[in-house]
C-alpha cells in the first residue's frame, strides 16, 4: 500500500453516495439479512454480521432498519435467498474493476454487469483476471485536523493496536491491518480516544494506475452504473482519481 492513499477516492465515493441514500440502505439491509441468515442474529458471535452492522452505522442507517433486517432473517416464514457473486473486468484503458454483490437472480445480474461494462468502454473478464491485483485488508482513517498527535505517536498506537502499516497523508492517518485483526485494532484505537473517520474491511489494489483525463468521464460513468445496480454491494478498482 506504500505510496497509495485511499482517502481521496473514499471522499469522492461518499459524495456520490450521499445522493443515493435510500438505495444504499436497501443494499445494506440485504447484506445484514444475508449475514444474519447465514451465521445467526447476534453480532457478538457472528463476525460477518458485525461487519455489516458497523458498515450500516457508518452510513448513518437508522437502527430500526438494521433491526428489521436482522428480524427478517430470523423469521422462518421469509424465503428470500441471496447468492454472493463476484465479477471481474476492465474499465477504459484496461483499469482493473472488481465487483461484489448479492443477488436472487443470477441471470439478471450477469446481464446487467455485461451492459454496465460494455456500454462504458470496458469488458468483463474471466474469474481470476483481476482479483489477484487486490488484497483484502482492514482500513482505518483518522483525520489529522485538530489532532494533537504527531506521526511518531500515531505509529506507536498503530503498533500497539496490532495493525500492520501506517500511511501519513496531508489530511489523514491511514492504517492498514489483517482483516482478522480489524475489530481488535478498531476497538483499541477507539478506546485510546481516536475518532475514526472511516473503518472498513475492503479490497485494496496492490498498485494504482492514474485514470487518463480523456477517459475519466467514461470511467466514472462505469463506476456509477455498477454502483447503481441493486444487486451490487461494492465496487473496487485500481484507478487513481
């Protein structure tokens, strides 16, 4: 991850997502439902559910919505069934794109993915074609504004928390850890009094590629089309905006 800041891409994504709040809540409900149905309704014993609930809370999803999704998953009368899907492909200029989703209709989702890629200067790839370019990591960002901590002090906290790496950007400290240690690292930093601007388990590119200026609009159109699909949970790419 050295030399790569995820923060600016996050801010651009969040600004776009603010306009799609209702649809995002629907997708988060689906993730919570799937996690609770597979592993039980208690976040303390179901790590996947805990991640899904934390993700929902980070998006300011109301607790009532979270509780309803969990309750629906434990209702024996609910027969909804979602498959986890992963699509790999290329954007304009060969940029790597990785799509994670949940669907109750594989044919519909596959068709939508083909359309979203092909209409925006890209193409779907085979399984494994781009996934090797990404690593699953825990990611935490702490904004530096009004933070009376220098890089050495933050590095000490990162090491004591069990995290793997600290990157320092102008606006934030960016912390990376093994996904298995994510909850431990997150709770340690929170208990130390740090406010976490972002905390998630995500897929990070091993190397980023600048998006050519003449392809930027087309590439953003592809990402928007993918993220707007009801069956898509997350979209990852190696483009540097």
